[in-house]
C-alpha cells in the first residue's frame, strides 16, 4: 500500500510520540519535527507508510541515541497478555468453532498497537473483548471459509508477527495448528516502536511452538526490499502466510497471493484501502 | 496562545484540505505539503496557530492563485443560517433568560467551522441544538454572571466575528443589546478559510445593527501585530470585547482584560489551554 496524504499528519504525530517517550524537552521534540519536515519533500507517496516510520526511527536515533524506546511498554504488554493467556485459552476451549475463536483472539491482540492507539484504549478494548466478544464488530472483509480451507490444506505456515503483547494472542492461534504443520514465526530484526523482536518470541513461548526467524527489517512492516535474502526465499516459497497488523498490510498488500491479513482496521486510510470500516476486524485473503 | 506540538499534524491536514478544495490533483497536494514542510523548521512554537494558518493560505495562493477558496461554502453557510434565523429568534423569545439563550445560540454558531469540522458534523450539531438544546454540553468555563453584569454596564461592545454562517448566530446575540449600546462588528480584511469578510456582514444584515469594520488581518484569528492601526486603537479602547471562535482565542488569549471568549472547544489543545473538555461550550472572561 502506498502512502496517502492523510498519512503525513500521522507521521508527525508518531515523531512527537517517540520524542516524548525519551524526553520531556519540547525543544528536542521540535527538532525531531523539523528533521522530519525536511525529509517530507524527498518522500514519495509511492513509498509505503512503514518506510517513513523507519525514517522517523532513524531521525529519533540520530538525535537521541539508538535505544529501545518501547522496551518497558513491550515488557508490560507481554506480561499483561501472558496473564490473560489462560482466559484466552479457556475461550477457545469453550467455543463451538475453535479456529474461528482463535482467529478472533489473534485479531483482538492487534489492538495492542502503540503506533496507532494509547494504553487506555487497549485496556478498554480488552475488557470489551471479554465482556462482549467480537459479535458487534464489523466484519465486512472476513474470508474465514477460505482461510479454514487453505489452512487445513497447508503443510507449512509463515506467520508474520506484529506487536509485543499481541504475540501472546498469536500464540493462541498458532497452538490450534502447530502440531500438524511446520510453523515459522517472523519478528523484526531490531526494535522499532513496540514491534516484536526475537526476545518477545522467547519471553512469550513462541519458540516452543514455532521456528522463530527475523525478516531482517527494522521497519514496523515487512518491507520486502529491506528484508534479508534468507527471509525473501522463505517468503516466496511459503504455502500460506498469516500477516498480522496494519504495518505488515501496508508493506505487503500487493506482494503476492496466499497471504491472509489479520488486523483491526484502526485508521481511515487503511480501512478505505482494505474496503472495511474503521474499527472492523479484518481477515483478508490476498 | 502559542502553538503546541499537536498543532503541527493539524497544519498539514489544513493544507491538504485547502488543496483539495481547488484541485483533485494529488501531485499538487503533495507540493503544498512539501512547501509547508519546508516552512516548519522556521516556524517557532511561540507563534500563534493562526499565524501558521496565514502562512498555509499564502502557500496555497502562491501555487494555485489568490482565490476565495471557501466562497461557495460561505454562501451556503450564510443561506442555511439565514433560513434558521426565525427559529433561532423564536428560541430567544420563548426562553426564560433571553440573554443566556442568545449567548448559547452564538456559541452554537461556532460549530460552523470548516477549519475544524466538516459539513456533516455541522448539520448534525445544528439538528441536535434544536432537538435538545445545550443542556447536555459541558460548561466547565462559563462566566455568564460576569458577562451579564459587564454587558449591562458597557456602553460599547466590540464584537470579533469568526465564520460565515456563524455570523447569523452572532446577529441573534447582538440584537439583544444593539439598541442600547454602540456595537462594532469586526471582520477579516481578506478571505481566509471560511472566516467572515465585509460581504458576509452585509449579506447577513449585521450592517443594520452594528458598525462593521475590518481588523486588517488575513489570518483566521485576530493577530494584533498584523492588524491595522485603526483597529488596534479601537481594540485598546474597547470597553467590552466579545471574541468568537478558536482562532480569535488563539490569537488573543493573553492580549488584554475585558475580553469574553465565546466558542465551542473543538480540539484537545484548545480545550486544555482554556481548562475545558473537548466539546464543551465556553464563555471565558480574560
């Protein structure tokens, strides 16, 4: 997915948020904004939004050092999600359609996204999930029957992870098929926003049910031109790909067939692109 | 009020919206964004937001010519508001406190702001006003008793207009006191967004109940350093000033005593600055 005009105000909000995680000094925040502003005329709308997120991350690192800004937030998200884990499993156990419930849970995990939401929203969303389930959420694009069939037929699944915390929700879905299939779980190469890296996969037990690899990218989305050759080979050969979250959708929406995009449509630009309404849960086959 | 970091994404949204009013050509929209981006490093957070709005307007004019972008929108707003006028007057006639109702109506008119809202919202807001009134709206900052007293004592009122359409709502308030007081109604010097200019004052009958003057500014807020000397003299000597809308508040929040700011707090930055919640109706004495 290319960048739309409406993404540009959002880039500035991301830069402000990143700066605020490190310092309360507004002069520094303005410097980050100025750095980003200088980059805008060079940035083509034909690039994908995660590419700009990557540049923003580089701007922040150049001014404030190479640190894992969201480290504490990620640890907290993982901890919170692991505490929820038994209740998530219980929901699957008690459901009539285990796979559907696990898919819904994996999408629910996608509310844990500090790129698009704040922590208050996340608490609220998760409470809502347990109280009401997803029955009221729109699902304009929900290719569940295809997914069910393609997953049944696949011997191998490539699962592109998204955020910390959310990774525990991914685990619930993967546990529905890891015994019968080869599963590869993909994390980012280096910390970017609250996206999953190798440590999160280990902390949340993904390494027990899948082979965990890095895509080689440091952007919050699997931008193929920045991925390692090893990953590209695996990606091209993959039978079925589960891609989590908006960032991976932005990077891969027109990459190849056989990708199932699982996400919550959180912003109007993505919702329009995918053909859903803001707030919808999306299961889209490419 | 100075510019806050959160205003910067909003500046870009304004530039996009202005561009879209003239052309559907996204290449041009991106050029406007690039022009604005180049300006950001030069722009101090100590400036007021309407100053940037003025610069955005200059950028748009430089690329696309000096035209009254919101001409049709303004004419439509005035027409719609004039159609509502008899019902607004009826509301005042039937109320227990005529002045309070007229103040509420004048603030209600402030929803007609294309800088901050779209037309769909405006229709909805106006319907809501007629169905329910303002009884549910927050009014954390509502210095009505002071206003009532100061207005009673004042021989002269300087009224700083804001938007087309809204000007008819202003008329309803001014009609409550124009017979006993000298009223001066202030418009912008040149078209900017949907702000009132001399034509709107004539089209909406303000010239029958007030002396209409221009502040000399072309920004969507009465930025004193850009005002004409004649206006500054009138402003400094004014007994009581009624200032409508966010733009005038941003420009004048710390300008002098004796200003009553009437507005709907539409954005989080202004709401925080004024000490209200987003959506509150505000009547604040400086």
